[in-house]
C-alpha cells in the first residue's frame, strides 16, 4: 500500500481577516506574527478571542498547539479550537478532527475525528481548502475502517469530492483505487487522469504512480522519457520507490542516457530506506563501477541528503 498517500492533513494557517472589534487589530497581529514577535501576536489574539471572535480563537489555538508566543499546550489548543468550532469555524473543525485522530491533548477517538471532519465537510462556511481537507480525511477513515466499518466505495466517493475541491492527496488515492479496482470498477485510463491532476500539484506519490503507468504503458501510451521525468521529480522529494525506479532507468538507459554513477546515487538513497531491490542493485553496481565512480556516487547521495535536511 506504499503507493497510497495515507497522510492525515491539518490546517495550521493563521487566518487574520476578521470582523468587528478584532478587525482593527488584524494588521497589527499579522505584522507581529510575520515578524516573529509571537508573544505580541498572542496578546492580540487573546484579547479578541476572549471577546468571542472565532478567527482569533482559531489563531490562538494554533499558537498554543505550535508553542509560538506561549508554552506549547495541546490541552489549551483543544479548548480554543472547540470554542471556534462551536461558532462554525471550519478550520477549527478540521483541526479537531486531526487532534482526535492523533490523540493530541485528548484521548484518541476515531469516532470523534469522524464527527468533526463530517461537520467541516457539511459546513456552509467551508471554502474549497476546508472541504478538500475534510473530505480527504473522511476518505482515509473510510478506507482504513477507523471510526466506522471499512467502506471502500465510500472512501472512493469521499476522495473524489476532495479531489474535485483541489486535494492532490485525494486525487492520488482515487487514482490508486481506480487502478486497482478498489471500491469501484477498475479503470486505468481514469486512474492516469487523477494521477495527472495530483502530479500537477507536485504530489510525489502521484508522480511516482503516474511514472509507473508511463513505464508500463498502462492506461496511457508507454513513454520511458516521461516516466523518467516523473521519477526524477518524485525522487527529488524523497519518494523511495521513485528513487529505486529512477536508478533502474538510468542503469538501463531508458528514457535518456545511461548513467551508472547517477543510478548508483539513487540506489544508495533508496537502499538507505530499506528498499531491498535497490540494495541488490547497489551491490551489483559496486562490482561494476571503478573506485572513483563509486566514491562520486556516494558523495552525490550524501550531498542530496544534506541539502534535503537544510
């Protein structure tokens, strides 16, 4: 299932556009937050939150959750999220879904996660971003049978709604379900369509999945050059499978020139994350490359890891 993006999402943006008495201080709060003066920002949020402003309550909850301007306090974050959510703040409802899913500051409860994501999905105030998060997470719950009996048809329907709202995660997962006939009729052509939508958003799972389809000629004409381009994009984002597959294409010279040193680099990176086939390929190349070529590949892999951790 490593080609299915199962990550839960959380909305942690500070929303500073508001109304009423809070509106006069919104610019000051924005400036303080962006300047890193988090304690000043917290004071502004606190004053407005205590007067009942839902957006300030949401912002204050995020500050407590992240420990910015105040000591990190998941329990306080939950209380402010609850107050904002009670006033119909969709971001707070989504974040409560995540908090209950993870058990952060509350007892873990998939049923409560389901309830909060459901509220956000039906909230008239939800924008497309809110809806994408809510429906994607509802799809995850249905797919995994958490908070409900496992229901693949429902998961596919939820992922479709999230994908139509702009979720790259959901578009990838819908593509995966179509590719494999999970919860709906198998349709590799439609799977490619959804993978393409997700790949345009830079979703590495989708770039990898789409590359597989191009490499094998499934649902689309075989195109090694396009497969290699997509593997390169996913591999650069740390996708282990894509790193191993890119190594294979480089070693065989498919979709572009043959480059054993570059292939060794990607095998090294994938093998470091316990990809057994990459490890086998790496050992094979070790017997083929010269000591200087091997050293160059290892140095390149090390540089990639150092850059990705910056």
